[in-house]
């Protein structure tokens, strides 16, 4: 589980360089935690099953999602092929 950093409230205001460094360090930690969270979420199999007119109407599909496309009359799965993820027909 990601541990998001808290921006220090008692940052010094007399030294702008120190404030900048504190914010930059906080941003780097936050970015690393968000990347870790995204990796964890992407690695978790999903069980979402959608019924839609087109699979393009699904906003943020994840690997493993299944959809019935009413316009195509087919079941489709959101799969990963190397670095590319896309909807593929089951049959």
C-alpha cells in the first residue's frame, strides 16, 4: 500500500532555496509512491465485466477487463501484448 508523504507545514519562509528543495523532495517521494501504486494496481487481475455499445466508451480499462460490445455482437478482452494494451475479440 502506498504511503503518501505529507508536505511539511512548518517550512521556513526566510530561505526560498530551502523551501524549493523541500517541495522538490516531497514531489519526488510522492511521484515514486504513485508509480509504485500504479504498478501494484496494474499487476492486480480485474474481474470487471461491462456491457456497452462499443468498448471505446469504457474510460479507463485495465488488463483483464471483459466487455460485451453490443455494436459488434462480440465479447472482447482488454489484454497486454508486450508494451501495448488493447481490446481483442474473444471469438
